[in-house]
C-alpha cells in the first residue's frame, strides 16, 4: 500500500526487530483447571448504568479450557488493568483478577497474556500475521500504533465478529462514531473492557490551597455558571501566578504534549472530518477555521507568557505539581487516585474556548490501550474471540468500571462535591478523535509544535500541513479507502 512504509517509519516501526518465536497458539488445549474464585462484591444482575435487563450477547458455547492468547504491552499500568494474575494486589487489582476468572469460568477458557514492549507487540503482530492463523485472539497497544497497523490491514472488522454487541453500554459509542470507516467497518474499539478508557481522559487539576491563598476566582463556580473558558482560566491562572512568581511558581504548567492537545479540542472541532456522498468518501480539516486558529494563538501566547510554563518531561511535570508551586495542571484523571492522592487538589474539565461551545471536551489520549482483533483468524476461532471479548467487556461493566469510577475516583480520590460534578462532566464528554489516533501526516502534534515555537502561528502551521500533502496522502491511502 502506498506510503505504508513512510507511515510506519514516522513512529519508528520500520526497523523493529522481529519478536521471539511464538510458542503456543491462541487456542490450544490445557488441562482443565476450573476456578471457584469469584468477586464477592459483584452480582450478575447489577450493572453500572442501572440497566438491570441489559445482558451480553453470548453464543452460549464453552471452549473446553482452550488457551486464548492476548498480546499486550508489559508496562505496569496496562498489565494492572488487564492481566492481574493473583489476589495479592490492590482492591482494583482484585476486581480485574476476579473479572478474568469470571470469564474463564463462564466460557471454560484459559486466558494467557503475552506481555511485550510496545514495539515488541508491533513486531509480534507482524510475525503472527505471516506465520499462521489463530496466534492471538486480541491485541492491545498504543492507539497510534494500532492505527498504523489498521492502515496495513492487520486487523479484522469488529462489526463482523459474532456475539460482540457494539451498541451495548460497555462499548464506547463516541469512539464508534469517530472510528467507523466510510464503508462502515470498525477496526479497533474500547470501552469498559479497560478502566483506563476513563482514567486516561484528561482533566484540569488545581491546587486548592494556592487558589484560596491568592483569593483567586473560584473555578468551580465558573464551571457551574458555564463560564469556565479560556478567558476566565487565563485570568485565574494569572491571579494565582502573580502570588507564586517570586518563589519560582506558576499559575499553569503544561506538559509538552498534553496542554496544547487539550487546547486544540477546546473549540469542539475534531482534527479531521470524514464525509461521504453517494459512494465517495472525502475529508476536510475540522480545525481549519477562524475560531480554532484564534483559540490556539491565544493559548500559545498564554502558555509562553509570564505566569505559565511548559515542561517536556512528563514525570518532572507531575512532580512539579506536587511541590505546591503550580496552581493548574492538566493530566490524566487517573492520577487523582495515585500520584496526586495525598494532595489537596480539585478536579475540573479542561476549559472551553468560550461559552458558545456546547460541551467540554475530554480527550482520551492515544497512549492508553486500544483493542484490535487480528484478521488472520478462522471463522470458528472468531466465534471464540467474540465470546471472550464481549465477556471481558461486560464483566468490566458490571464490576471493574463501577469500582474504578464510582468507588475509587468519585468515592475516594475526589476531595469535594464539586470535583464529583467535574468527574461526571468528564465522563460524559470523552472523545476518541480519529485525527489524534490516526495522525495523518503527523498532524496530531500540530498544537504541540505551535506552542513549542516550530511555527509562527496556528494558521502558518495549518498552511504547512496543507501544502505538504501528507495529510491528504495518508487519509486517501489509510482511511478513505477503508
């Protein structure tokens, strides 16, 4: 496929070493080892949304304790949300552990997790596609890498999978709307199968003590009044920043990628818009409009101004926020229950550009797990895949996600009722933008490049991408033809 090598090389995928030879096939026999371990807090009839009659679309088959191999990254965050193998971890780990045992018990299947580096997962996908059928039943990786592999036809269309009910509440409907191709195919998915589908959403944390001490504007009230906008955010950050400046503090800190990317969506426009008329699909740049251009130039001026700073290193940025020298900082909402748990913080959605924008925009970053199903699978095995994947998602919906969202985030990590309201806003406004995950021509990073000074203005950056032709080529080759 034209430009495929170029697309892979952009993410450093062209020179990856091949993965180690694969051992067992995805569905191979194992001596039956039925488990009697169940989550004592989970009741089958209870669902996260109160839909007591909503049930998964199982075939009713069982699989004689076949092995079902799942390929995934080996970083601890992703292992903990998917592949917990004992009961000795946190309460959240136990929820994941019991979820997996419930799937194994119901389907008479053995889940095996092949954990590799991010690049190792990509190499294993390539090798499995060439070496034989049914090697893996499910692949989890960085969203941008999954989308590069979609562009080179490694994955199956989820809408053709038996028993997966993509209209069910445990699958993200926003994602379906964004990622469905012009032909109606869906090559990747997410939802309650992954608690980080919420945890990786971006929010605005703020240090309540610093804002209170500065007698600054109450950001909670601004959210309540539908007036939490760029103008009021900049004003509040500058108010607090003025009191911190002499001690080396700032009103706002942006981690190099995250802040500009959040700002890019604040006007409510996606990076690309796919349109179809008759049998012909086309696209346009959704961010090529005066409101987005103005918003990004305002944000760039602010983040490079006196009371804000940019930090390239993510871990340094997070550490900075814990030192009581940063008033506002946008990051994954999951940090409320981990890194920032002992701080006196508040949670807000990232501000809208102005009060004319209908909804806040809560980007789920592409670094979180994105789920795909290998194409090189038999029809019989796809029946097994459909049951396992649907069962994992449904059990996440009834047990893991309610604990993560309602108990851990809202019940334990949130410090006040206003943060609870903000969490609900974030939960209800998750976006999985196609342009961010596919990044045709590298345009997902346009806001970062503008804020970092690579371009003199957002309009100048847009003109570069239009003249370069990479966005157009990649959209034609990797999406519009799908």
